[in-house]
C-alpha cells in the first residue's frame, strides 16, 4: 500500500497535477502508513514470542525522586509476572526509557513504544504534565496506557487507567480526621500548580461540610525554598492545623523551617503529599514529629501480602532501601491488574483487555485488596491515616475502607466510552 | 501591629536577605572578578550541602561540618579550575558550555552516590520566643554568617596582596601581567575562593533546606539575578541587590502570597535593570 | 571548478541542498523517526532564532523559549477556538508568529530604548521568561481559559489540533505526524534562506556593525536601538514559528519551556554548533537531542552524566563548536579563495558638493555628576568651516564637554545649537544624521571587518545605496592613504592607521561638522605630522573641533584655541598668545591657582 501510494504520488508529480496537500502527504507518509495500520492490533495469541510492553519514567533530572521507586517497582513487577508464567503463557519483554524529566522526551518515547516497539501496554508518567503531554498521542493511536502515580484526579479516558490515589480519597478521610482530632481551624499551603489548586478546593469543600474553618490558602511556587514569611504569617493566623499540599525537593525546606521556628508545639501539620518524595527520610525524626498523612500504602502495613512484598523487595534491592513509597505500590498494582485482565480476556486485543479491566477486577495488593472502578478507570482504595515515627517511617492510626475514587460521579466511561478528557471537581 | 510581630517580620526579612546574599556571594566573586559565567554554581552549593551532610553523618560537629563544606568545595573548585576553566579563559561562552556540562554531571553523580533521597541534617539550635511569636535561632546564625562572609571577602580583596592583584588583573590584564602579576595564579585563587564561598553557602543551607541532588537549581536563577542587578560592586552591589530583592520577596509574600512575592522579585529585577542599566552599584564610587 | 560544484558550494544554495536531502530522507525512514526528526528540526529553528539575535547581532537573549512558548500557547488558543469551524490552523500559525514578534518587540523596545546592553539583556530576558513560567504554572483551573481553550496551569494545554491547511476538498484534514515532518523541514529551510538573505542585505551589514562596535555604529548615524529592535523581533518571530509548529507537532503545551534549564538548553545548542554560523544551530540541536534521546533508551540512569561529560569534552577538544570544526576540516581539502569583494565603479571623492561646513554653538552648558559640576556654564561658538582646538589639563572637563557635543551625555542645563537649531537632547545617531561626524579618542572601528567594509558602513549610513557607498568608501580610502590595505581586517592595522581609518569613516559620511577627540593619541611623531595634514585638509570642507593635549600638534594646526580648566573657560586665542597668559601657565605648570573662586 505504501509503495503504491508513493508511485501514484510520483506519477502525478510528473504530470504536474498534484495539489500541495497531496505532495506533503505523499512525501510524508508513503512508507510509514503500514506501520500505522498495524498499530493497535498486536500479534495473535497463539504465538509464543514475548509480549512487548513499555515503560516511561524519569531516571534522571529533578523528578527522579519520584521516578526511581516506580522504576524499581516496574522491574520487580515484570519479573514477578514472568516468574508466574507471564500472560497467556508468554513472557513479558519490557522496553523502558529514561524520560529525563522532560515532557517532550515522553512524547518521543511514547511514539517509539507505539510505532516501533508496538507495546501491548504503556505504563508511566510521573507529573501530570508528562501524562497530559502524551495523552493526545495515546488517544490518536488508541493505545492502552496506565498512569501509576498519585495525582489531582479527574482523568476520564477510555484508553487510560489510573492506579494512584486521588485527592478526594485522601482528603475526605484526612480532613475529617483533622477536625475530630486536631481542631477545626485550618490554614492551607499548596504548591502553585494543578494538584495544589484542585486539592485545596477539596480541603475547603470537606472543611465546610464538617463545620471547619479555612483561615487562608497560600499558593507557593514550586521553586520556592525560603518559607520565612509563610512561617511568620502562620504564627499570626494561629490555625490548629496546617494542611500541607507542598510538593518536591524545594518544598521539603518548609517542614524543616517550620520545626526550627518552634511551631511544632503551636500547630499540627497534616498532609496528603508528605512522604511521596520520601520527605520523612530527608528530614530528621524530630523535625517531622507529629506530621499526619493519608495514603493507601505504607511500608509498615501488617497484612501478609505486604510483609512478603517488603521482604522480597529488600532481598532484591537491599535492606538499605530508603522507604517503599505509595507510588511503588501503585506501579506494582498497575502491572498486575493489566496481567490479570489479559489472562481474563484470553487475548492481547486492546478492546478485549479494556473490557476485562472494566469487569470489576480486583487484586490483592500490598496496600490490601483494591478494586478497579469500571466507570472512572480509577481504583477504590483503602486509605490509612498515619503519623511519622522515630525511624523515618510511619505508624498507622486509623483505616478507612473502600473509598470511592469519583465521589461526584463525573466520569462514566461505560456510558460514554468516547470520552477523552480531564474533569475538575465542581466544589463551589 | 504589636512589637513582637514587628520583631518577627524584621528577623524574617533579614533571614531572606541573608539567604540570598549567602547563595550569591560565591557567584559574585567568580563572575565579578573573573567574568566567568559559572552555570554550575547551583551544583557547587549542592556539593557543599552534601559535604556538610556527609561530615555530620560520620560524626563531625555540625559547625565544623559547615566549615568543611567550604573547604572541600574550595578544593573541588581548585581542581575544576586546573582541569577545565584554566583552558577556557577569554572564552566566556565555552566556559558556559563546559560548566553547564559539569552541572549535569555533578547532579547525576551525586544521585548515583547518595540516591535521589537521603537522610538530611536537622536544623541545629532551638527557637527563640518573642511575645507570641517564635523564630529559629539558626536564622540569626544565617544573618551573622552573611555579615561575616561579607567582611571576610572585603578584607581579602582590600587588605591582602592577593586581593589587590586579583582586582588589578581583572581591570587590566595586560597591565597586570606587565607589572609581574601572575594572572593565572590569581585567577586560580579567585575561582577556588568563589567555589569555597558557594560550598560554605551550601553547608549553611543544608540544615534549612531539603538536601536533594536538584537543590542547586532552585538557587541558580535568583543568585544570577542578584549578582547582575547588583552591578560591578562585588560586595556593595551584591549586598544592595540581596537587600532589595530578598526584602521585597519576603515582605510582599507576607502581605500577599508567595506567588506574588516571587513575581515581584522578578519584576523588580527587570525594572531595576531598565532604570539602572549598569546595576545598582554601577555609579558608585567604591567598586568592590 | 565545474558549475555543479560551484552551485553546491555557494552559500545560498547550501541550505536548499540540505533541505532537499532532509525531504528525501523523509521517504526512507519510519513514521516514528519522522516524528523525532521533526522535533529536532523544530529545536534547530528555535536555536536559529537565538543565533540570529546573539550570534549575528550580539544580543545575548536568554528568552527565546519565552517567544517559543508564548507562540505555542497562542497557536493552541487560536486553533482550539477557530479550527473546528474554519477547518484550518494557518490562522493560528500566523497569529502565533505575529504574537511572538510583538512580544519580542515590546520587550526589545523596553530594553534597547533604555540602553540596556550586554549581560543585563540576558538577565532581563531570563527574568521575563521566569515570570511567564510562574504565571502560566498557576493558571490551573477551569476559570483560566481563552474561549474554549483552557490554559491548564502546570499540566498545560492538551489536545491542541495538529496543523491543518484546509485545502479545498480536504476540510478538517489534520496533518499526520509524517506530513508534519515535511512541513517542518520546508519551514525551517525557508526561514534559514530568509535569514541568509536578510544578512546579505545592507541591513545585515549594519547588524554586523552593531555586533562589532555598537558605539561606532551609533556615531555613524545608524539608529542602533532600532536595528536591535528589528532583529530581536525577527528572532522572536522565528522562535514563535518554532513554538507554533511544536504545539501542532505534540498537540500539547505546558510551561516547561519557560524554565531555566529549557532556556539554557537553547544557548547550549547554539554554542555546541558554533555561535554565529547559523547552520550550527541545527547541528547543535540535533546533536544534543540525538544524544540524549538515544542514551535515554540504553543507559539505565546515566543519561545526563554522559551528555554532560561529552559537552565538557567538546569544549576542550573542539573550541568554537562543531561547524567551525567541520569547515576547518573541509578548508584543508578545498582551500578557500581569498575574499574578492569587488568595488563597483571608480572611487568617488568623499566631498560631493563643493564647500560645506556648518555652525555649532554651545550656550551656558552645565553638566553635573552627583553635585560635582564637571562643566560649569560653558558657552562656545564654532563658526562654519573653521578649525578650532580645545585644550586643558587632565580633569579640565574636555572629555565631558566633548561627550555633551556628541550626545553621549545629556546636559544638566544649557543648549547646543546646530545651524541655529537646538540639538541639545538628540541621540548621537540623530546628530550624526544631521551631519555631525565624530571620532572618539580610543580607535573605535570594526576590528573583525575589512578596512573597506568599515568605510562602506560609514558611507552607507549617508547614501543608503550599496554600490554608491562602496564608491564613496574607496574614495575616502585613497584620501587617507589606506586603499592598499582595503581587504585587510581593520584590527590588523597599526595604531596610527586605525586612527586614520576612523577619520576616514567620519569623512565617508560627508559631515558638516567634525568632532575629533585626541586624534593623535598614541601616535609616533611621523604619524602625528601626517595627521596634521589630514585634519587641516578636513577643515577645508567642514567645521572641525579638535580636543587635544599634544601641544605640538595644536601648534602645527595653527587654529584658534580655547583652554578649559575646572569646567570653565580659562582663556581663548592663538596658542602663541596663550603661551604668554599667566593663568594658562599657572594651570599648565602646576603653579598655585590664584583665582579666588577655586
């Protein structure tokens, strides 16, 4: 087909009756159309060749704080699936790229995985910006894609599955816990980007539902590491709790400067983001003392699946591994859910796999049993409230079971399968 | 406004000014006296932070560790100068390219050695209470350290024979050489001194910031802005620029939000350079 | 040399050859490769914009990604709102390019008309870029939207339409990734070609002059601010073109290009390829991107380590960048012919229309620096076609007075009249255009340009006609005795010859008034004697004011002299008379000053 088209192009070029549009099209696609045509239909299930799968994560650059645990979890999960027979009795062959904390590398490698590697599934992306950068290409190529990281929520896309926890799950539980156990006055410090803005809206929403009072919200640019003025302001406003929606290496400085100024005795920090970048590892235990967080997963969870998982992880990566984060758990869950769905569908065909994923699939994960919500393509998580301890880790103090990922029911991919969007919550 | 609040605001403003001054001084020396644009300046800070962190981890007293950070990054700077910068004098653009490469290498090397996250140093000393406000005693240390660093640099460049020669070598290299000044040597010392100041800054910041390999990137833009807005006066200019930029950032952040504070810092820098194209100290008599 | 070979090696055909080769390459590579190559070419185009403003015009912009990013957002905004109904994104593309050019022009006006230069431009452009980073990052939420296009904060704008041309019969037919490659290569080739043509025009030489010596260019009567503004806006437009195409390529845009690492990367592309080579912009971008993309697939976690190491290696081993390395290698195989820029027509005398010379007056001029009056109420009249000398000991205010006449300083009080019309607050280039030629004390010439190009620039400022400027220039070179050295770089001339060249440049602009500041500084005695002749010759066709402290030179000029002291006029008259003046002797011999005022 490609060759024919080229011949047609050359012939019409010779006769001088080619529109500019045709010329561009002809020179551009001729030999590549075959590749596009093949995309989305992977090899037949009877083959015994390995199944190509792809991963896009940041091993270098500033985002690698978050990328490294997911890279480790990915390799571990692939080996685990292969050691149990792979999918459809075929082994997985992982092609992974270092996206170097830059968004256009994501787009390039995503294209490579779709057009050259012909990966059956692509998993990866750390920041929401990286996910939104590749989503147009994912949708254009109708590629099955998993995003395994905590984020601001709302992605509603037939080809996309999100295994990370979202703010409504963490904050409905954490804000409630704060009002009962700490106090009703809250001051929010949020990283000045999408996650911070959306999460701070959720905080306001749950506070007003529970009769709490929001004393103020400060959005802090991501490159700020001098919190002197913020700390003075907190002392003036005197909230019972500081809701920290701070993110990234620079913002770690806040916890340190907060403790050094002697504010730990005056107010308590609660946060759905503290720990994701191993903040409790970087900080000394006395600096992070009393900070309360809410995640599905902690390394300290006592269920048997987790105990085995942690011990296998330490066997594999050494006992000196800093701390196994919630994201690592989400990455592990993503790969296993996909493998379960392929085996259930009995095929690698994209539509059949999506159908299997939408069948109310559940998985016994380190965080406990998770269930995939068919309508929103997100997970129903158990959320645990925990407090920092003296060993750079957390002590769990309360568990909330089976929290829905989409409390407002905005996303229904069963009813509207053609949706490819990201909702923001309507909380006014 | 009560007195305690005023005290808290003043300490907080001085703390921001001191921080900006501390992170910029090393760059001011290297850029101001050598016209070398060191794009790895942020990574020199980061190395200082990791040096202090490593020293405390093996049991060295924290204050000694901070000084060690200055010494070790100074030595590192000396090595970089000998191996790399020395070949590039008079090639200001190539120096940029090389130091950019160096910064990439340093970030990733530190990541491979220490991992993307590692245990940091807690802030030493406690907090000080004034009325209903309290602030970190360490912020007083930072203010004091900034003043001390200024004094030392001033002393070195005005009272030592090296300092006079270094300034001469900058103002008129061929004349300085004709007078028998070994400019290669003064350049080497200046670069090492600037690196050492950056390392010391890293050591001083380590207990107040999250020590991660990308630490330097947060500081590089503001320190360049401070040095350039300051103009030709290495000490007077940088101090004045730190005061204006750090002070306005802190106060605007306090009365509005850190977003507007950060924007104000950038806009003030732009407007100042437009109004005073030679920097704050451009028309001042004392050129240091 | 065969015709084919000559065509291949001609500077103007080279980009065409490369472009055709790139298009041909598109036929043999996969879709994915075309997508990747398209991105590299887009970054090359972005780097080209920097090489134009920085490599060619000497404006160190750290803000090219600001124009790139702004255009990408603009493309997204217009395309999302317009293309569903219009079925094309050409409007969006043009709007984005225009928007970027306007943004660059606004920033350029702010900087260049405020006389901001050098590294300060870098910081202002960087700070402006960072402001965009902050503002765009915080536009998270549905309330930030332009029509149907949500800005999207840090996550950015997504599902931006690909390029569509909306050709008849193909409504809403979005460009495939592979077509995008073809389009990008064509756009890059055309832009490159346009830049080459621009640089070969008269304006292009003025741009080179601005880069080499801004002050001299201004004194020749060129509006340096305007030239910089134009080139900066053109650079902004090119960066904008790259940004708009990028948005259509990736269908997304977020604030990441506004960050420091992203804007520094453009500088790195240009430096690696070779600053000022234009082609190096593409080569540098492709080299860096190819390296990091390839390594990202094979190295587990050492990508930046290796990229950084290679950069350092290149700097040490290949100074000046890749293109100079290649041309150096090629130069060994194909020796370059010496530059043979011929002059059109016979040398013309610089003096075109008979006797000239106009009157210049200063009335009660005062210039104070922070309370100290360097010039204190000086009035002087320089009648038409006269030679006049201004002398005085060090610190007398000679240079300050000279700079007031030139327009580099604005007086605190007083007026300057030229033929009776006030020019007190005119810019130096405006005075030059009115016929005031200026030669500064330190030779101010274009050291990298040839002697002939130096005088050409001066003549072109006046006649605005390239062949005629060349003729006038050669006439001047004959007159100052430098015609034999016309093809040499001006920097190779001796100190005295450089002074003559500069006088020649003043002459080439056919001035009515000539201001000379210490024309014999650093000259040998023999050279000084020749200069006397030259200056007296000048005085036959223009009003000449010489500031000097070489007494022998002043004596030989045999002209009226004014002595300045402590910012005031001390005495006037012929030198022979002044030698008998007690006040003047006091000042020159360092005797205690007897005046009561002090």
